C-alpha cells in the first residue's frame, strides 16, 4: 500500500461497513462480541469495518475511534521490524500472519498481542477482507522477561563463581557448564555441551596417580546411588603427560516425580594451589620432624581454655616414657618436676601469663622414668586473644644434660687441678674472698696454711716427673683426710698446697692454737712413707700459717703472709711450722718449747709429786691429795696452771697421768710398812682424756698389781667434765675398779655437768666441795647455800664430803656446823714433797 506520493504506507486494515445482515449475521456478531480475544474485520482496502467489545476493552478505544482506522492499530512503532515486514507482506500478498506485536493503549500504555491475521477471499478468489484476532499476552511477556532476566542473572553468577558447575544427564552427556567449568575443563561452552563426562580429552586420576573408572566418577556415583557425593579429590589431566589440576568434587542427583535419577548437578573447585600448599606443608613438617629428631628440642602445646596438653614423642623420650604411658593433664608437670624447682617455676610461669609478655624461659628438672632428674630448659610462647587474655602456650623443652656436663667439665678445668682434682688457685681465692667477707661480718677467726714439700725438685730430677706427680696425688689424698669436710684443700701449682680453715675461734689465740693443731696433723701425715711403684719415699713439708679475721687486708695480703710464713719455716730448717704474726709466732714458739721441755722433763725425771693433807673433824690427817710438780733445770718450778692445760691439749696428759698413778701406788706400797702411814689414803686426779682410754681400768689394775699397793687406799678423783661422755662406759669402768677396792671422788662438784641422775648411777664414795664455794661461805649467801645443799645431798646419798680450799677457822666452823667431816686446805697444810709430808705425820702412840 502506498501513499498518493508513491511512498509505501505502513500495513493497515481498512474495513468497510457490511451490508445489512441477515439474522444469522446478527447471531455471529453477538458471538464475536462474546469472545475474550479482540477481533477486527477490515476490508480489502485495509480500513477497519468492525471491532468487538474485547478489542475496545483491551485498547481503551471506543468503536467510533476504531472504525475507519487503518492498520496502525494493529501494532505499535516499537514492534520488531522483522515482524512489521511480515505483517505488511500479509496485507500485500494476502497471506496469513501470526506473530507477537507490541502495541499501545489509547492512554499510551504498552501491551503485547499475539496477533493472527487471516485474509478472506470472495468467489472470485480475490481478498475481500481481513480478520485479525488479538490475544493479550502481556502477562506472559512479563514472565518471559523476568525468566530471561533471572536466567541472565543466574548465568552471570554461574560464570563468575569460583566453582565449576556442570549438569550431567543420566547417559553421561553434559547439558550445562558454566564458564568456570569450561575454563577448568579446557574447552569452550559449545565444545563442552553435548560431550560426555568420560570424554577422552580429559583423564581423571586419584592422589596415588591411578586412573578413575567412569563408574567411580562423582556424577556416576550420585546417579547410581541416588545420594549426595561430597568432597572427593580428583586430579584432572587435560593433556597426556601433563601435571593434573586438583579438583574437589561434589555431586547431587536430580530425581523425577517417580524418584528416578534424570541428571546430576556436579560442582568442582580448583584446589591445586591448596594441594601444593598442603604438600609443601607436609614436606616442611617432615623436615621439621627430621630437624627436631636430630636436635635436643621437644615441642609441647597447652590449650589453656580447654586445659588440653600435647607432648611430642621427643618430649616423652626425653624423660624415658612412651607416648600415652602417662596422663597428659596439667598435673603431670607437678608430678614430675623436682620439688626444689616447683614453686619458683610455677610463680615464674604465672607471672609471665599476667605480665602480658609474649614469651618466657626457665630451667627446671624433670624426673626420668629410671628415677634420676633431667635438667630442662623450657621456652614458652604465649598466644593471647584480643583482650590480652592468654589462651594458648606453645614451646619446646631442651635437655640440658650434655650442656650441664660440659659446664661442669669447664668448671672443673677452670677451678680444679687436673692432677689432684683439688681446687686450684682461682677457686681457693674465691673461697678466701667469701671467708674474709664472712669474717668482717663477725664470724670466727680463720687460718690459711701454706704447705710446700721439702726437696721436691730433687725427687722430680732423680725419679722423674711421673713419680713426682704420683707423690703429689698421694699428698692431696692425705691432706683431704686430715681436715674437716668444711675446710678447703687446694693445690696452687708445683708442690705448693694450701688449707683454708674457717670458724676456728672468736679469739686469735685460740684460733692459732686450732690452726697449729691442724698444721701438726699436716706435718704428721708425712711421717708415713709414700709408696711409689713399689718403693718407699720419705719426704717432709714446711708449713706457714696466717690467721685472718675482720682486720685482714684482702686475699692477696693473706696469701703473701702465709707464703712468707712458709718460707720462714723453710729458713728455719724445713720440716717445721711457722706463724706469720710475730706475737702469735712468739707465743707458739714459747708453747712449742714448753711442750718440748715437758716431754723431756717427763723422760728426764724432772717431775715430782707433792701431797696436801686431808684431815678429819678431829684435825687428824686421814689422807692426802697427790699433786704434780715440775722442776725445770732452767725455768725453775713451772706452775701446774701453765703446763697441765698444755699436757691436756697435746696428749702428754696420758703419760703424765700414768706416771703420777705409778708414783702414788709406789708410795702407798712403801707406807704399808709404816704403822703411822699405812692407814692413810691417797687421792689421785684423773683427767677425762685419761679415763676415757678404752683400757683405763686395766691400766690401773696393772699398776696396782705391779706396785703391790692396797687398792682400798687409792682414791681416784674424777672431774665433772667426764660426765659429758658415755656414762654407761664410765659406770662400767668404775664398777670394775671398785670391785677391787678402789674408791672414787667427784672433784669440783657443782661446777660442771653433775646432776642427781648421774650421782645416782655413778658408784661414788665422796663428793668434794670446790674451793670456789668454800672461799666465800661467810660472805656470800649463795655460796653458803650451795655448800649446804652439797652437804645435804651427800648425806642423803650416803656419800662422804671433803671441802677443798679451807684457809680460815671461820670457814672450818661453818663447815663443821653444817655436817662436813673432812677438810683440805692451807689451814691444814700446803702441798709438800712426799718426804716432808711423811715427816709431819706423828708416830702412833
């Protein structure tokens, strides 16, 4: 159809009014108005001649608006051009048309029509009119648009998710694949769709490299078993010989209404990088295991929130257990840790948790299965949550046994002599520093002995260094044996040794005496020959002694003093001992000379006994106390207060006491032939050291037997200091002698260890009141009370009493008045030689 200008017009239907209808036509029109689709009838000129009610409802046009209009009412301007051309062909060529067209209502609202145009021909075969049927498909179009939008959105998402997604039919053909699936499979979407899951262009393998049969693929398993298949790891080889990419598969069956599987939805994720990372981690862990196996470290981990502990196999191995052999709760450490370490380590651990620090380090000991303790260095790293609360502690334990042994070896080499195992110069200097500090804080005096072997170079030169070294080892052994465990014996080098003595005494004189005693022991150990490869070798040593106390001026000064004292001993003829301090040296020399003279005096008959009379209440002499006197040819008379303590400390009291006992028994034997003297007794003092000799009772009996003296006239005076020793042994010895007639007196009663219990056990005959109580009985109420108590106690025990030191008639009257019946003192006579004593005893009437 063209305009008058010749231009083509848009297709149009021109309907002309129908001629008057017959009644049948009236029925037909009613029927057309009753249908739901819009109906238009146009003439051959494409002008509209009729429209039904449905069309006016659909478009909003009235009948008057429609009749006579052209085909512009059939479709709007936005209809697809191809559809418009098809509709135009229908009008021009008189052929049917069916299609979807976009049109607009009277008020401009778009709507979709499913349009069907049918040409009607007359008897002559020419088109007489057109009938168009309009069905509103707007709702369907909107649904299709929504579905299309959803499909596009779904496709958009599927193409962008990391997982590949395919849909596989029951016959293994692939119906769908998203972009990720195509990329992973290495094919385009067109190439994938319609292919089979078992396509030879790709090959599935397991982790061990073996191929996966088609029936074991996740889609096959899901369809066959009608179950979800999840987390199956497969390798995909896209080319022969290529490294596989690793995919994590999940497959889900889709069932129809009858429960039959029709397809499977399969998703897979590329985990190749994760797989490589896992393999790398496994290799790293294996390397870590190898490293830890070859190291001293034993890992452990403690989940603080759940109180779960992990100990590695190396941790268990370190203390001798198998993994799982003991419980792994937190109390295990408490059980195995050393009691001395437990509290300090527990406090340090909790302090680390509270302080906010990230790590800590501590040492402790754990008990091994075999019972010994293993030194451990524990390093812990603390993991905290966002609030700073500790939630986990991980760390390692290191066995310090070898390190401790190495440190001990290093310490041994640094501070001990390799030849003798004694402390070396460095260590003894450190000990001296501490000792001097202690002395300055008020500790007792100490001493340093400097010992040098005499003529050691001659031994080395003549017998060889091997023999010299052996001698030094033996000297070291002997030195250790002659001092206290707390004393320090060290080798300074060569043939020089030192002995450090601490806490000797508060006074310098007594400390010097103790140091001299040790020095003499040191010198005495050289009296015994040293066996050297079957030969005996004799040697001596020179010993220098320096005392130290609060006033000592440093270690170096002390060492020089002891060294100088040693060289003084060398200069004095060797095999001798010298003190550094001039005053103490002089006193020691004097004491040493006195000891030498005392020993010689005993051997040369310079000793004598004197007798002091003991009288009864009537003033008659009933006995005497034997007192030792020393007459030195040059010194003259030496006071007993000077030489008796020396004899006690040097052991000379033993031969002296034995000599006195022999002299007393000989005197008794001689008196037995004189009527005036035969009734008298002699009291002999016995020192505690003498009495404690194991065979003392036998010695006394032997002397009595040898002399022929009557044991009943011998009285042994014991001191209370003896009672500090084994009383049972004392009682046994006293009993043995008393059975033979020997009597016993307890001298100086009340000044020492006596007690009523001892007095009841000891087989005594007499108590002696010490002169210190007798002296002031008239002026001191306390002394008077003590004297009365002793007399009363003796009377109750059936013991006689002799009061010593009676010098005045007033003292005698007091004693007589209180029941004392025997006395001794200057009031009755001074100690005199035996002959003078004998001359003073009148002959019997």
